[in-house]
C-alpha cells in the first residue's frame, strides 16, 4: 500500500447550472442514472436525457417564479427527485430536501420553517399538503394534472425550442456563493438544524471526492437523497465525473436493486454493511461453504497482520448478494466495524471509511484506494484544513457551510475564529490520517475529573457475540451532574438469542462485560447494564439517536 501518491484528475464545476450545461456535450449518450421500479424493471437515462429533462423542468420553474425562492422536495429516491433538484438549483432557487421518515407534522414543520413557496412531492406524501395553503404541489409521478412531472416536462420541452438561450443566461447568472440547498442535520443529539450550503460548497465537495478515491464506472447508492452524504458524495459526485449512477428507490428493495445493477462501488453506512454480511453468511450456509469462509477469514487476518498479500476467497454466495462487479465499498455516516471491513477484504472487496458532517458539505476526509487504514477516517479533502483544539476537530475549507437558516445565534456558536467546530473528538497522526474517538456532547465526566468517551466502550461491547446494538452513557447517581454511574443499554441480537430466556441473555452478557471490565481502568468499567426489547431509534442514515435514560 502506497503511503502517498498524486491526486486523481477530476472534472470541476462551480454551480449546478454549469454542470447541466456541460454534461450533455461532455458525456452525451453515456448512461447517467439507472433506477428500478417495484417490479424490478430497469429504467436507464443517459446524460443527454438527464440534462435535457432538467433544463426543460428548469424553464417551467423559472416561469413559475421560483428563482430566489425555496422549493421543498418530499419523496423517496427516484429519477424525478434528482431532476427536480438539479432544475431547481440551476435557476437560482433553493432546494429544501425533506426527511420523509419523520412524523407527518415534523415534515410540515421543516417545510414551513424553510419558507418553501412550492413543494415537489411523491404520491404517498401528497395528502400532507391538502391543508397547506399557499404552497402549490408539483407531483413527482405520472398523474393526470398540469402539475405532474410528465406534464411539466412537456411544457418545458415546448418552451425550450425557442427559449433555451434565455435559460442559459439565467443559469449563468447564478453565482457559486449563492445558496443551492438547505439540508437539515440528522439530529442524533438535538433537533435537526437547517444547513445552508452554497453551489460552491456542494460542487467542490462532490467534484473533489474522487480526487482521493477511484470509484470505477458504476456506483450505487441506496441512501436517501435528502441526506447530504447520499446527495453530494453519492449522486452529484458520480454524475459530475460522467459515471453511471445506480439509484435505489424504496429502501425495501435496496439489496435487490444492488444485485440487478451490479456496480463496482457501493455507498453505504455501517448498518447496511452488517445486513450485507448477514446475507452473505446465510448464502454460505446454504452452499455449505460457511466453515471454509471462516477459515479463509482467519488466514486473511493473520497475513494482514504481517502486511502479507492474500488471495481473495471467491464464492457464488458473494455474487448472489452483491453481483459480480463490486470491488469497493465507501462507508460513512458512523464509525465502521473493523471486523466487517476485514471480512469484506477477505472476499476481495476494499472498504474505505470516510468522515463528514452536513455543515462541511459534507465530506471532510476519506481513505484512498492505495492509502488507507481501517481504524482511520482517512486523509483530508483537497484545500481542507483541520486543527485539533482540546480534543475537538475544527475545520476550514471551500466546503464549509454559509450558516444555519434563520439561526444567526446558532451559526455564531458553531464557529471559533473562522473555524467550524464539528463537536467530534479525534486526532491526526503524522502521516495525515484523521481518527475519530467520539462526540464531545457524549463525553461522560466524573466528579474526580476523569473522562470517558462512550463510543470507545461501545466498540468493545459490540464485539460480544450476543450484542446487536449498545449505547453507553452516564446515569445519574446523586445530586450533581458529575455524580454518575457508567451504564450500558443493550439490544441483543434476536437471531443469536433465539431459544434463550431474557434472564439467560442478560446473564451471558453480564459475564462477558465482567470479563471486559477486568481489562479496563476502574473509571471505564461498566457498572450498570440494562436490556431493551426494541432496536434503538435511528436517523435517516441509520445512526442511533442518543438520549439519556
């Protein structure tokens, strides 16, 4: 593995409109986006089709007076969602992607707070806008109305015949420092915050991600586009480089669509990596190759320890789950499980961990194909700077956001001397690799001044075979805030505990944690264990929502 090598050459654009204007001539009839419907039927769109559809829709939105205003987009992933986003941003409007996994009232609150004057919605969310006065609805599906996606495109294509130059001039007027999108943070610790990202923020981030990573010609994302990770690092990243994007619609079908698309690279979060590994192991059991796979993994781990090469363990079970082309997984959104990364490595699939926050466009760092470390979140994006102050990671660079929408006080608190304060704890080694140790707000501080990072203990507890999910926190033990007892709430793996009573599960886990405690300093020992019968609540990219118990 090379410790250093030149950055990859990338296509760059300053605005979304510039990308649309150049994509058609640059990439033409190359496949741009593929989606699959409920029946698994493939729908493939070329760059020419994508650019023309987005331009046609942009002209209609321009006639509707959307320039300078806010357009909410509420719906599951789809080609129509992507075209609406590109069209909206290209003419100087602000897109407001909405997390549709929230409660209905929360969705409406986000749209109201974001001052949306119009909403593009998929069929299942149209009912929310029946009592929403002053917010016209555009339908992201085939419907018999003037505001349906097909009808809007027809109007746009008719207008383009004589007004394309007018549209190009409107796109040219949009500047890189203008707000392109308002994306709400995932809100693992507090209420989601509306982050204003400029054209320059998202386009720099999207274009320069592949200066570090070679993604191949076909890349797949199954994560929701209303999250910055999927929108910028997934969709825009792939499209700006002229590659083929596989876009999952319903989350229920993400593994089916993955097999059908057969990508070279997949964009995932740790929980989805776990789902893939469970499916692969199940297929191995059916084939009778599970024990052989376990031996191959031990051999791989042993040789890796001494930096020796090892031939991948190739088998049909892997192909049935992933298709026959996957060679790279980009993992973000949360700390990855090193054991899972090693198992994929045993099968010849490289897992590269990255790190980002919405306010930073979102990507801050990522491991490289020939320069990576499993326990690190990689090296910094070009022109991005990081400094560590009191253990906290602070960031400066072209991707750092403009501020929170209608929240000047929150924006002011988020910066220190021009540096964005991420709230994440970590450090950087002498080779330029960044490491995350936990969240500042999660720190458990004891009355004697000792501090514990819960994420470090959670990683150790997750190695206990019966544990599926865990959250470590400081439970109140007295009158003062720092009089706490280190505690863990655990959700046991239902498959591995099948046939066991609740008491047996608790007893087994207690025994494992007792052995773990013996290896830890006294202040890091778990003193209280509580079991939960339900999985923890998750954000839109499956990060656990933390709380106090």
